[in-house]
């Protein structure tokens, strides 16, 4: 099994791990209802998507 010749420093290890993080979801305000919605999702209460009626809500 391969063994590293030199020990990996703390700085090098932390630089490599900087990309492993969570990002906040993109939330916007719906123009028709005024509620906060996530992008590319149909509103369950109204059935609207991009200002158009997509689903028939009972």
C-alpha cells in the first residue's frame, strides 16, 4: 500500500477541504401569492408555477 513520503500539513489539508460546505437554498418571493418559495418548484397551495396555473388544487 502506498504511504505518503511526507506528512500533510494542516494548511494543505484545510485548503483541500474548503469546498466541502453547505450552501443556503435559493429562496425567492412568489409574485402571485407573496409567499417564500424555492426555485423551480410548484406551489402546493395554489398550484402556480412562474405565474401560470399548472395544477388543479382541490
